[in-house]
């Protein structure tokens, strides 16, 4: 069974601060995805990382996939109240790393950014 | 393009009852997945359907079942409800690739009393 561990579980910061969320596994993933979920809504995909060592930027968000494809990180620069939400990492959860609609999700990081 | 639509959004049932949840995927998407989200267990995969066929199944008891219709709409059913079935049930649609992006609906929040 492939598991994804996220840390920290909770993060409460002030507007303007930087933060990093980590997603780790003992298994190799062919790709990892990051989703953000706001209260009352379903998760929305932020990014997919595929290549070991890959870095992707989405405005103030920077995503990195570990060289060994076992871990990923999400870094937010100058956080804003609008960044508040549940951040989830996810990877293909089927046997052999393939899946049909099946993602294994981390437990999530609840981020609160105070104005 | 309309998003994934789930109905009902909220429902309350009592133990022993059954419930049916509905999901209409994004037009053109043939894959529909179902997930259960709880504070303790997070998001857990229930099953996935593509062209009316179940292609993948998670580790849930047989009380959880689903089906997909020819128009790609999907339903999931939970029979003999237990208190622990209280959760947000999320439906996600995709074009059907192995590891493509999932588009989630807003979910159906089930409370079992």
C-alpha cells in the first residue's frame, strides 16, 4: 500500500509570511498532484509534477518533486488570506503505480492565513 | 463548461437506512470516481467507473456500491447505514486517462444518526 504523509497537519500564519508543506512517502510515485480544497467545495488541482527534481511555479506557489520521486513540497511566498484552505498531495494509487481514477491522498495540511 | 454536479448536497439518515447519491460528470468525461472524506481518514477511494464498467475499487465493504449509466452519470449506494458512514462523499470526473486530472464536485454531506 502506498502512503503519503503530509506535514504539518495545521499551519496558522500571518499575512505576508512564507511557508512550506511537505509530502513524503516510502514509495516511488510516477507523479504527484497537489490539490486545494476550500470549505464546502471539492478539491481543485493546483499542479501535477512528473519528473524527479522538477520545480513548477504557480504565481506565489512553488512545487518541487524530489529527485527520487518519493516526496514533494509546496512553498508559498508572502501568504495571503485567500490562500487559506486544505492542501492535499495525491499520487496514483493503483498497483504498479497506475490507476484508474484512484488517487492516494495525504491527510492534508489545513492552512489559515490571518490578515 | 458546467462542472461536476452532485445531488443531494446534504442529507440526514438513520442507522439501517440506505442512501443513493448522484453525480453528473463534466460533459465529455467518461470516467467517474467516488471518494469518501472524513476528518479522521481523509480522502479515501471508493470506486471508479468508465463506460459503465467498474475499473477500480477501493477497500470498502460490499454495502458500498455504484453504477454508471450510458450518459456517464453515476450513482453510488450505501445500504444498512452505520454511524461511521457519516462523511462527505465526493465525485470526480476525468477524461479517462490513467493518471489525469480529477475534477471534483462539491460533494454530498451525509449524516447518519
